[in-house]
């Protein structure tokens, strides 16, 4: 499996960096965003390294999309948002900050301002609780 030794998400895949993991299978890993823009902000990544959409393996992306459908439903059951944003940034000009392909699942409430990033880290206890609750709510 392709890997970039300097990539933080590859380190999470390898178990060399910590993450609040929700789910994993052969192709995909799902974990909580450590700087959540909203409660329940979740990331999905292909386990194999690719920097963005353009060099990602379409088979891995198809698997990730299948998984996202299940995870989004579980996330919705857990945090009961008013809406959910799915986004994926390619290149610094698009706002990408981690250069390992990832999809964001971002629960939305109309009263909260729309943002793609924050510098405020999530409460570790809440991230742990969410990861376990979303895992438990998967079909
Ligand atoms: P991007 O801006 O590239 O679309 O999103 C990168 C996301 O990764 C950001 O939302 C950021 O908060 C998150 N992130 C950055 N470093 C880490 C990390 O070490 N662990 C986790 N769980 N999330 C991270
Ligand atoms: Zn990587």
C-alpha cells in the first residue's frame, strides 16, 4: 500500500499517530477531525496515500463513497443535525491543508456560521464519546 512517510494521515493508518477511530475496512479509515468545525465533524480517508482527488485510486474512492453513506447515516442518528455538508478540498488554493485525500462529513445547524476550518481543538473526551457512539450507530 502506498505511503508517504511525512503524512500525518498515513501515520494514523499505520497506528503511529493517535486518532479517535470510528470505523475501518480494507480500503477506508474513518476518524474524528481533531479540530472540529461542528460537533461530529468526521473524516474518511483511503488507507493508501494519495495527495488529492487527482492521484487517488478510483476503486478506493468508490469504496470510500460506499462507506460514507453508512457513516453519514450513523452520524446523523448520533448528533441529529439540521443538515450535513460533505466536502473534499484539492490543493492549497481550494483550502486543502492535509495532503492525503479525505472527505469531510460536517453536521450543520443553520444558526452556526459556515466555516471549513477552525484552530480550536475538540474536547478529547467528546471526540472519544462521538467516535464510539457513531461506531455503535452503524447499520
Ligand atoms: P483539509 O483542510 O485538508 O480539507 O482538512 C484537513 C482536516 O484535517 C482539517 O479539518 C483538520 O482539522 C484535520 N486534521 C489535521 N491534522 C489532524 C490530525 O492530526 N488528526 C485529525 N484527526 N485531524 C486532523
Ligand atoms: Zn498519507
